[in-house]
């Protein structure tokens, strides 16, 4: 579990659009805006969105030293029609491509551009975290 008491106090479990997740409050608010925008512009994709998880205290897959952003409640893995996008397979589900634009507009990064493509993964960018801190949200 999360051991940082300050961050732990900002965690919240909430139903956001069609999914239920535990994340930091400002990340949930941002995720809500992403999904609201998706529902308005692409209701068919919105209806297919699910999650493979958000808060999960662990290292980055394949690492014994680097901590995953899932550990801080600032990352989420999404599914479409209950299916995970294949990890490092060079392909991406179309709906995730649409979502990436909305997440980018909110200051999140998309895992499709990582060295090992991880298209299901979206995480809050450092600049966004710094802005949230300056605004008193963290």
C-alpha cells in the first residue's frame, strides 16, 4: 500500500464515467474531464472503456529499482471492450488513439511512445503535477 501519508490522504475511490478507480483527487478530476469529453465526441468508444487498474504500488514492469507512476495514484491502464492493448506489440487499439489526444490536452503522457510501447497506459506528466502542487491541489 501507499506509505506517504500526505499523498495517501489525497486518494479517493470514485466512479468516473464507466469505470471505478482509486487515484489522487486531482487526477480523478482530470480523468473525469477526459471521459466527459470522450462521451460527448465519441459515445461508442466511451461505452467500451474499462480499466485494468490505476493505483497499484509497484515497480515499473521489468524493473527492480524504478517505481511505477501507478504507485502514486497518477496513472491508469485502460481497456476497450474488456481487452487490454498488447504490450510492446507495435500496435494500438483505435479508441486509445482518440483518448490520447484528450489525455495530452490534460497534461498526461501516453505510454504508446515509450521504448516498450504500452498503449493502454496513461500517466499524469511532471509539469501537470507541479502545476497542481502550485495550485494547492497536492
